[in-house]
């Protein structure tokens, strides 16, 4: 069963007996990215249709922003794009992006996955969260530490939503961020990485 086989949050909840709630575990505080990144983003936005397709959204918005945040934590984290994960025959697939701890074995070895990022294909956040929660369950199993939180982001590049799985409890953040306030999106992802570092 692939992560994408799960079509909604409640489907994963029922299958893995996960309790879901909503709360603001993540405080979204604006944090401006580096001026060079902002200049490049604004140039792309002004001159190209960066939201015209799924590939455009990933290449022009999602990956560059994740990469920019990860630069601040490069000694601790690695950013992976489309890396295959497998736990068992029920939990396997290719997350869009993984932010994982750096492995002592080198940059070519996936460390403990802590943040999973799912692109909401065709702006379908219901399916996006189903896929994301399944990926979080897989990350939890790979980390062999169910009480250590793992975090999820679901985005269509314009709207960014956040969640956290700890043991059998999933919390979806009530506050969201939109790309028209770039500093808020950057600040939210930055804070999520800080939380993953602490916890």
C-alpha cells in the first residue's frame, strides 16, 4: 500500500487508530529570508507563471523555500527530494520532500526523517493530509521513537498548512501561512525545524 493510496486524514486515522485535533502548536512569526532569495523569488513571480503547474510550483516555490530554510540548519539537517521510504507492505512510497537529521554515514544516507512535506496535487488538501499522515506514521516507525514528534507540511505552494504526530495523537495547526506573506511562510518552516531540533 503506497502513501498515495490514503485519500484522507480520517482514512489513516481509522487504519492506525490516531486521534486528531486542531490547535496552534506552531506560532507563525514572520522571519524574512535572505534579501538575495527574496529578490530571486520576486523576479520569478513577476516574470514567470510560477503557479501554472505542479512542476512549476515545486521547482519555483516549494523546493527553493525549503532549501533556503535548510541552509540555516545545514549542520543538522538534510533536504531530500523524492526519496523512497519503506516500512512494510502497508507503508511505502516516495514523499515529495523529507527533512531529515544528517546521518553520520554521509550525505548519501537518509538520517531520521523529522519533517515530511507533501504537495497538495490539484489543490487537494484532503488527499494531501491523508498522504502526509501516512508518511508521518512511516517516519515514526523508522525513527523507532513514537513519542518523539514528527512534523508535516501540506502545501499547494500558495497555502501552507502544518501538522504534528506524537504517538497516536495528530495535531493540525489552526494557523496557516500564505505565500503572499513570504516572511510568514519562511518563519513558520523555520520554527518547525527549530521544534524538531529541540524535541
